[in-house]
C-alpha cells in the first residue's frame, strides 16, 4: 500500500460535478425556546468548508493526488469563498465557470453537542445553460492528456446532464476510468461509465429491486452492471460496509472499518475519491475498494465534512481487517 500511495502524486484525476459550500454553525443547547418547542442553540463557532464535488477534490488532494476540477459557482460571496479555498489549497480554478444567473449551492448545518440539529439548503436545481456546458467540455479536453481518471460527482444540482456525460464518454473513448457517484433520477445518464457507487437506496431505485437482504442486494448489483454496461458497481451499505460487483461475475463483500461514527456527511465523496485515485494509480478494483472502505471509516469518525490521509488509512489497516 505504501508503494501504491507513492504513485498518487503522479496520478491526475478530473472531478466534474456540483460544487458546494458546506456551512457549519456550532453551538450548545441549554434551554428550549419559549416561542416554540424547539431547542435554542447558542452559537460558539461558524465555518465554511468545501462540499459536494469540491469535497471530492479536497479528498483527492488530501491523499496526495493531482486534482483538476470542473463545475460552476455563482457570482456571490460564497462562490468567492469556494474559489479562494481552492486557490489556497493549490487547486486550479481554471475549470470553474462563474454563472451570474445561479447561486452557489450552500448547505448549512447547525451542530450542537456533536449532533446535527437542522440543515437548510440554498440552491438552484435547473440544468446549466448550453454555453456553460460547452465551457465545461472545453476544459475536459484540455485536461485529458494530464489525467488517468474522471469522477462525476452528481448531486442533482443542475451540472450533470445526460448530454454532458455522453460528450465526456465520447471524448474519453473508454481510454479513461470514469466513475460516478450517482443520484436517484439520473441513472439513465450513466450508461457506459466504468463504475458507479450508489448507496442502498440509490441502488434499489436504479435497479428496480427493493434491497432487503443479501439475495436482493446481489440481484440489484448484477442488474445495475447489465443495465448500465459498467465495469463494476460498488454499493455502499452504511454500517455494513460495501459490496463490489464486477463484470466478470465476482462479488466481494467488505465489512465496515468505522470504529466510531460521528458524522456521515461527505462519506460518499471520500469513497469515490479514494477508490478512483487508487484504481487509476494501479490498484485492482478489490484493493481500491478496500482502501476506499478504510478512508470512509476514517472520515465518519470526524464531525463535519472531512477528508482522510494516506497515513490515517494505513493506521486503520493496522487495527481493522474487514
């Protein structure tokens, strides 16, 4: 694994998807409001973090990979914050389109005593304009010589469309590993990609099979492989780990490595980042999935949108063997 991790710095990954800002308001609850039966949160801190596809990019950077980003932000304060955070991290913002007609997507979470009290979102879900889509494709073309893999991070916020994915797949012509973190309602977009990483609910929807046990889980995984003509499908199963379904017919169940779970926010971002980077650097799909499983176990043990490092993954491997 150490030898594989050394290859990360020479492995380029392009993240295409819905860029967001995760806003966290931290506080304490000592009383119930006299105005309504709700807790009063006394705010002690507030911070803004990279979320959605931006968090996927942050995870790749944290693991030592070379990351490129394509997406949109609004011409607003939070859009400027997101771009500034990228630049501070050393991530190029050349592929980020500033769209004055759309707000930057912001998810605000109120946290008290390490528990999420409420979340409210500011967003626009309509499809991006054809001109914005063209700019995204132009950037993809410039990145192709520098990258080994592409991640499509779909949060249903308007960037990912069926037309955009078709154009990306036509450009790569099966020569690049293309993975997708999917969303319900968009499964018909993903035909021909290399891998998708749905959770249980998304896999149930995409396959049309209600997953209630191992038998239906296996049926759903195989159905998605056939339906989408993928190289592989990984179904993430929360505290039960994940299951890898390969085109060869091989099925691998990997148990979770999370010792303590504080916050599952962004765990899917970590999974697809670690898996795509590992596989693009030379790991087989099973080993890449095991690395992703350990990375997810690391981040759910942290409060807030978090990332994992190679050192943390190696430490997890010492104490947990799924």
